[in-house]
C-alpha cells in the first residue's frame, strides 16, 4: 500500500527562514545523544586517579562537565536561536515562545507568565526562580566543548564573571539547580548539582584548560 | 492560611492554601468566573489574568505569588466593557463560543499596553499562547489592529 | 432582570441561574452604560440588540403568549426562547431575527431567552447543521407568523377593518390603506383573548419582507463574552455546591482494582469518595466508571483525585493499539466489502482499463477538544432535579438523567448554559448521567468538572478510518471505473454490536458523491470499534472528503492536468442526481427529500469555479508557494477550498492563504456564516496538520494541548477569504460543511510544493514536527 514514507528533510523544501546566520533553528536531534541510563557523573577524584597530566586532566574535567551543559535540561534554554527547546528530543518549545529583547519572553508570553518560582502540585510546567533564556552569547546548542569552554571563560560572554563566580553559580544558582530536580518525570541532568560544582571547581583549579575543538566526550 | 490580594482594585483576604492556583481562588472563592479553566497546564491561555500588569496563567500561578500585588481579571479590565479591545471585539463580532475570549483579551490588553502599535508578527507572537478552537484568530488579529488604531492595508 | 449587588451575569436563560450566595465582587455594570459603550453599527440595530436576555419567568407576565417560544409583553417587549444551544455558531443571534422578521418586530425590542429541555419546544438537538435547514426554516417563521396573525386580528377587530388590509412592521400593526398604526404592546391584552391559529394554517409573508434575511446581524451575546459575564457550565453558582472530579479508567470499560480512599480524604477540602458504576458495552451514554472525589472546591477535588493511588483493571479492550488497528483497517479494505453503491460493471471496466490507479488514505481518530472542558451542575430539591448543562441536546439530557435516577422525566429540569465549544461532544449525555449520580451520592448540589486530560482521554472520538480508492482510466485518460472501499467503526458501534458502516453512514460523502463515471461501486468494509465513537463536526465527511479530495488530485497529477479541470470533468455536467443515477437503493440525504435537495454537481461546480477564481488559480505555479484544491458536498451544502502552502522552518509547511466558498442555499445571518467559515478553515488546518488521538495498550496516548495539538494563531493564514453563495434555494447546513475540503486541499498543496503525497494525517508527523 502506498503511504508517505520517511521524513522530509527541511533542507529539501528550499529556503528555510533564519533570523540571523547565527540564529538558525537548532537541529532537532541532540548533537550528542542523551544517555538516559547513566545518571552518574564522574567525580574529580576519578580524574585525579586516571589523568595525571594537569592540562589533560583539566580538559577531561571540562569535557565531563559538558555532560551537564549539553544535557537537554540545560541546553534547551541555551539555544542559538530565539526559541528554547523542549524535551529530550529537543523539539521547539510549544506553545511557541520567543526570546524577546531581555531573554525573558515577549509581552503576553513572558517566561514567567507560565513558569513559576517554585515547583507546582499537579501542573507539569517546569518551575524555578527567574525562569528565562540564557543570553545569545551563552548559546550552547550546536557548540563544541571547546566553544563552550571559551565562552564560559570570557568575561565579555559569561556575564562578567570571574571563574570563582562561575563555580558559585554552578553550585548555588536555583535555576541551574532545576536541572537535577526537573519534576514531572523529566530525565534529570547527570549526577547532582553538588558534584557538578565540584567538577567545575576542579576544572578551575587545574587551570581551566579547554578541550581541543574536535574533542567529544 | 490567610492570603491577602487585591483583585480589580478591591482588597481580599482569603483563607486558602497558599499553593492554590490563583485561577481557583478567583473562580471558586471570589466567584469571579470570567477567567476560565481550559487546560490547567499553562498551554491554552484561557486563564490569563494580569499580575501587576503582566500576563500570568492563573491555572499554574500559586495564589501566594499574588500576595501584595494587583490582580486584574476580565471583569476589571474596564468598568463597563469600554476598553478599546472590548469595543473592537464587539464591533467586529470576534467571539464565536466566547469561552477563550477573556484570556485572549487580557493577553491582547497587555500587548497593547506594552506595544501600542504592534506589528503583525508581534501580535502573533504575543497571542501564540491563547488557543481558540472556534477559529476566531482572523478576527482577533483584526480587532487588535482596530483597537490599536492600525489602519487596514 | 434585576440589578444584583455585584456585576450582572448573563445566562442564556437569564435568571434561571441562582443568584449567587456570595456576590460576584464589586464590579457594577449598569445596563445603560453597557449599551452606550457599544459600537453602534448596522444602522442603529446594534444598540438595542445587545440586551441581556429576559428570564423566561419574567416573560410569563401579562401579555400575549401564542406558543411556547414567544411572549409579547404589554410594553411591547418580545421575548423569544431560543430552542437550540449556543456553541459558537451564533444560533441565538440568528433564529430570533427570522422569527422577528416574520412577526414584523423591531429587532431591538426582542430579547432572547434560552429554552429548557422540553419536548414542547420541538427538536432541540443542536446537531447535524440543522437549526435552519429543513423543516426548521418554515417552523421558525410560523412561530412569528402565528403571533403576527393574532396581533393583526386584534387590530383589525379594534379598527373594524379586514385583517387582509393590515400588515406588521417596526413593531406595529399598520392598516395599509390609511397608514393607521398601533404598537404591539397595546394589542397584546386584546390579542390574548383571541383563538390561537394552528401553526400549519398561518400564512407566511412574502420572502422579500424578511428584512434581515441574509444580511449581517450583530452577535447579541458579544458584550457578555468580552466582559466575562456569560455563564458557561462551570460558572453556574448554586448555594451549597460541592465540586467533583472523576478518575476514569484509562481503558474503555475498565474498572479500578484498588484505590486508597483515605489518601484522598486526607486532602484538605475533600468530603467524599464515590465509586462510579463500571460501564458495560454497548457503552452509549453510560458514565465512564472509575472513582469520584467530591470536595469543597475544584482544586481540592483535583488534588484528592491525584492522591487516590488507583490500580486499574483494563477490561477487554486493554489491547487497543492505533498502529495495529491501522493494519487491521488496511487488511479490511484489501478485501471486498458490502456493496452499497453500484452503477454499471466496475470489475469489467477495470479489466478493460488502460491504466489503473489506486491509493489508500488513513485518518486517525480526531478529538473535539472544545475550549470548555465539560462542567455540569445538578441538584435535588425535594425530589425535583435541576441540571445546568452545556448540552447540545437538552431533551436527551433530561431523559438520561431521569433514567439514571429512576425518576419521571417531569421531575427533571435541564437548563442550557452557554457552551464553550462543542463540535458534537456535548450532545452526548454521559456527563449528565455522571453528575446526577454524584449529586445523589453527595446529598448536595454537585458541579462535576472534567479536566482537560479527561476531555482528551474520554472523548467520543471521530471514527478512525482507512479508505481504498481505485480508478480505471481509458487510453484517453478518462475515468471509466471507480471503486471506493471505506472501513471505519461507525457511531452505531457505541450503541450496539455493529461491525461495519451501514449504507446510511456512507451517505456522508460516498453515496452522495456526484461523479460522471459509468462504472461505480462503493463498499462498506469491516471495522470493529474499541472505543466510544461519536460525531465530530462534519463526521464521516472528514475522511471521505480527504480521501476523495486527494485521489481526484492524484488523478489530475497522473494525467498532467489542471486539478480544477479534473474536478469538473469528474463530477460531470449540472444535473440533479436521483437514486438511479447514483446507483443507490436509498439515500438518507441528511433527512431531506432528494426532490428538494438533489445531489447537484452543478452547485459543486459553481463553488469550485468561484473559489478557484478568487484564488487566482490560473497563476498557481509560483516559486516556493503552491495551491491545492478540493471540494465536497455535505449536509446538503457544497463547499470548495483552495489553500496556498509554503515551507516553514518550525512546522515543515504552513498554510499561507486560504479561500473557502460555501453554497448553503438561503442563509439567515451573513456575518455568522462568514465567521463559521473562518472557523472551518482553522479547524480544517488543525485536522490536517496536527489532529489525531491514538491508543496504545488500550489507553489514549495524549493528555493535553501539548500532544493533542490544535492550530494556534501562527498556524492560520493572515489572508483568508471566505464567501457564501447568495441564494434563494432552500437552506442547507452551515455549521459543518466548510470543514471538509480544507484538509485535502492542504494535502494537495503540500504535494504541489514538495512532491510528497501525504495519504495519512496528521501532516505534521510526516514532517517530523
């Protein structure tokens, strides 16, 4: 029986609308597949034991941290374009929402119109204080580990933070915290926020080295 | 627990769980039934009200978030149906079943308060969270433009 | 209507809703200011029309009551009880104008109430696009004509002139030769003493005296809608009401094995937990079963339900799987079915054909998804039951309530609220049976609230279907043979053991399809039902129209021909088609006679020509933008649609512009017809791009608007052109026919744009979005 077979690639349709060259809508599938079965994040002690060279260890620690950065719970709100993603399959957020001039949504559809400060009983909409998009300069979707690393170290692109502040942010920010307690059956980021912060601290203390451009975890 | 909130300019003290969604406080406790339940998951916009002028979806907004702030519902948008959007909605015969329209109007009111002359794209983006199953979208667009004083092309 | 201490509320029936025990808040709306604020268009008509309806009770004061629908007071105010439910089609803003025009009333002095469910009002079932067509049109006129004749008789008596020398207009009886006039109000007491003429005996005025027929009329309830004062099911406030939410079995016919009542009762505000009776097939309008939580307010009831910790026994349909069933349907249409239409010799013609084309089309179950999830209130006061329901069918609601309670029907009153959309869902009385059981169990008034999840997962979904179409073409490419096999679990399966569609079911788009093909056969193929199937705006026409509309386009493509030309050739020249020409034994024809409403390809051709003209069809080939065309007869009307489709980064494809033309014969309210057609385009877009309720392991997979998706504003073209054909032919259906050709037009445009033929809805799935 004749049926429609196979997905149609968007590229086959001709022009795909892009707001700016850098804000092309992200690919649907994650750049690196989500490992749903592994909640573990390897600790700094593991890298201490297995990577004696400081520079290599620093890079390996950052690469480990990208398992959090690039996890859907985090990268979905660090898009390159103007809309967040949703779900482990990282489709476009529905209802349709847009970044707005302050990364907090457009009038009438502000992020906090729906997303609350605290977890909700019975409602599945994710909630954490000051729900919003990361600024465009902090886009991680489609980035290599090297690219994310450079961005995080660059005060012009990391919100003017020192590396110590980065560690603080990783350890204590409540929106970051949401990634590990996302509620409503969502797959949490690997490990725990505390362990993640330790990894980031260990990375800073080992020299904050960036992985090579082609490095993948 | 007693939660104090101001709704349409009137102070209320309600004895409710602070986590009770604002929607049910409005509807079941204050009997302001103009704000509607459509989905309970912030997906449809029927429950849209203003909190200090910003749209919130009251079905997922805990009433304690409204404490000390001003809530405006459709009943409070104007004293007598005279808001330009309400007038435009009536003039153009926008509603069909009418159920989604309170939420539509509240969202549109916030839009026009923030952007008095929105572009078509801005209208569609701000209204994207309000579903209408009867399909009144063409007239919603036209009524927002009319209320904003944007001439037809 | 008395001014309350708080804001005034508007129910369709006025004060039949209880005055609130607690006030509505401080908002005061004065009648004068509401009216003054309204934009007065339409020659001043609007001002008086925006009047809240008078209560039926108040209308029972002194005056003339020639029949159950009309009351004329001594001050001249006319109250008309609308006997059909308002669910967005504008019935309340339309029927009264027809009655008033026949009467000769000033529309601004007519108030519209809402009739309770009672056989005395005639057919109150708001379904099947039938509120104006058929006998209704004349019956409505006779309602007004009866009052007119009595008022004229009274005036003629007073003036000692012949009644034939008088007429009515502008709310007065006028003696034509002298111009002498008297207002209705001044006549009612005298008229009330006169005998009431039989409705069948009254004379209708010439059609051209129906001043508003076919013109634009304002939406009388618009002021209530835009100020939040319209009362829907959940807005009714009866003192002492408890709120109930039901946990229903995920699988139809299932039941709870275990649940923990104490956990629900531990939730603050929860009062009672009630087991619902298990539903047994055929399900009909039985309650769905499960466990109900009754509480002080909606939030407490919802939380109580979530706490129940239920383990379910899934019953016999625990295996319903949409993917597997699709394979079953494919197998069903692979074999001959029951022939229900036959012209010539299809098998012989296929044998001789130069080319045979074949295609199969699949449309999933579709959900109604009205914006208002069901909410209904019932209370019992000294054995008298009162129900406030957003029901399309208040008489069935009444009889089901009575039967469920085991009481006489005259012990039950059903009030009809506004309906926040229905599309067929709210004509079913399942929720009526549920609420009366709960009110009885609670010993208090109960408002039963369905959540959105309940609405998605316990719908009387439109039938899922697979169609097989086969066409034989001769050497010149002319279609010489046409075979249509259709398999779907029909609505009858909800009410009895039915294993395939009947000939009556196939009247929707298969038997009333006009085609100029010498050999035609249609067969009804087996399909077992695994869930409650019901009627959803345009019903079986949705998938019949999708299949035929797509297949005709495929034939056009195969022949390298303009699809419009193919359509016009396919349906043949204008000619009324009777049973013999159609090749059917009988045609239910939506309850109308074939004499009055023949299958008329000429009317279909006209809407095809008009819509393609509007869409500049001859310029349809453009870079990056493609047009698609489809047409369909349903509910006696003829609809044709063209859409323009472009690529879209978010959705794969997007409808960029749409044209829809409807020939519905005589129409009453032009503005509401246009609004309805706009809505039909949007609903067609939803059906085509996103629609589909699917099952896995016996349970519905979707739960809310994130996965039971519908069109949002950005999915709808900014340029939409809808038009109805001006006509004096008898009224045909309006509410549903516009929906049907939209989905196939979209699929055809998608093919023209991308080269991909989509034979299975929803289109979004084909694009992976």
